[in-house]
């Protein structure tokens, strides 16, 4: 047995050095690899030194590791959608799965996805199925993705299933963007209103108050007294900091508590119920939930996933506890051999048109196609509802902003007008 000096990289890519006992250089390398190290230079003691050559090799290995990317992170849905579409196109063109993954890994700029694709390629090359390889990365590929790929593998139509997956992701992404667009406008207007209100209360109102304080005997209108009183409250110091800062801390604390409460089962149920019933926004939430349910279930069943398994996956990806509970009742009904129409109707969540179309789909044996048609219809409904909501919200928010600023300006200039009138008299 001889001592061998080595330079190696650990799993994090950091360089480490040391000595290991082995019968030969090959055995030393084998021992290091079994310890999770990547040897970049191994030399027997007394027969050379690990110098520039070892460092150069280490740099080369680090470069290869970086080129392979990293795994374990998350990626944006749009990036996953593009990957799915590209892989479907390559396989449909006749390229083998392993070769397609290798090609995509080389051109992928996102490090997390590149590392994940390389990991998938290694797993497939090692004998695992593509769906089994995907299941090893649950933070990127959810159960819907894995089960659809599994159904495609079993049916020998992987490229068709991947194309459907890409279409599903594209439409889901488009629907989400529509809903976000409806929410962004009022949030921006509210932020501007709060920012203007804070600026006026902290910097403008105090100057007017000083001016009116110098005019002894001038009686301020009630609205001016309220505005000046609120400005004083925000500027007054409590525990070193001004009250305005404490108000911000309090609002942030309420938001945090709201977030934690919303993650609990009971809190989420209450919030999801409110989302479906809130004026203006509730109808959009309901239509988007119906569209997601119909598209997910229709896509899964069309791809060959068994109906009970498809209902379970749809329930987990519903995005709303109320809808999820309704789907669970549908699952139990189908499990007992009954129709899915009755529990859908009993839930009170799904519109009568959806129930009628599902009923027709069951009777004609075209339930998957009917579900996808429902999804298309409700995608258009969401689009129209968002457009209508935006057109209604624009004047409402403009008037709201004008009232907030106008009330403060009125409170500031009303005393001046009264003083001028008194001087004229």
C-alpha cells in the first residue's frame, strides 16, 4: 500500500487536498469517487508534485460542472413551457429522447433547468423511464406533468402528450396573465394614492398648519381640523420613531399575519370562499377556476390517464380549496360507479352551463372533448370579464384618487378662502 496525494472537488465544487492509501493510482481514484469527491490530480508520494497541472485540471472540472448547471431550484412556468414545446418538437421530428435532452441541455441558458435536463439525461441513460426521471424533480415537474408523460410512454405517444402539455401550459399562462392584469391596475392606483397622501401629510400639511397657527383667532373648518390632526398624529414620535413609521410596521405585521393565517387549512378555506364571492373580482376567480378544472381534467383524460387518477391530480392543482372539495366529492362519486354530474351540481360552485355540457359529454362518450370545449369557452369568458372590469375600474379609481387628493387640498385652502373673505369684509 502506498500513499497518494490528491487534489479533488467536492459536491459543491470546492477544491480539497489530502492523502489516501491505495495499492495503485486507479484504486486511489476509485476510493475518492466513493467518498463523493471528483479527483483532478492524483500522484504517489515521492514520485512527483501536484502543481499547475493539477490546478488546471481542477479548473477544467469546475468549468464542466458549471456548464452542466445545478439542480434543486425552481424555474418560471414560461421557461418550463418553452422546454416542453421544444422537446415535443424534437421528438416529433424523429429525434430519440436522450438525444433531444442532450441538445436542449447544451442550448439552455437557465442554469437550474440545464442542470435538471442533464440529470434527466443521466437518469434515462441509466435505464430509468422519462416519467420516473421527472418524478425526481418535484419542484419543477408537478404530478400533472409526470402522470401525463407516464400515460404518453405507456401509449407510445410521448410527443403527442408533450405537445398537449405545452398547449396546456401556454393557455394556463395566458389565463394567469389576464387575471394578473386585472389586479395590477387597482393595486398601482392604490399605491399612488397612499404615496401622495403620505407625502402631503408629512411635508405639505405641516407648513400650512404653521401658517394658520400664526394667525391667532382664525377658526378652522372641521375638515381642516381633521386633516391637521391626522398630520400631527403621523409626525408625533412614539418610542423614538414617528407614528408614520409605526403605521407602516403595523400594516406590514397585519400583512404577515394574514399570510400565515392564509396558509392554514381553515384560513385558506375562508379566503378562497371570499375570492369566489367578492364583487367584481369573484366572478373572474370563479370562471378561471372552472377553466382550470376543465382544461386539467380534459387534458389528463385525453392523454390516457385513468379518470380517478386524473380527478386526484386535478384536485391537487385546483388552486382553490372550495373547488378542490367539490372535485373530491366528484372523485368519491365516480369511485362508487356514479355520474360526475350530481356532485358537480350539489357543490353549487360550477355554473349550470358547465353541468349541462358535462352531462352531454358523459352521455355521448365525449367527456374529454367537452371538458376542453368548456375550458375554451371560459377562457374567453375570463378575457371578456377582465376587459369589462378594467373599463369599470379605470374611472372608479381615477375618481377615488381625485377625491383623496381633492379633500386634502380643499382642507388646506378652505381656511385661506375664509380669511380672505373676512379681510374683504
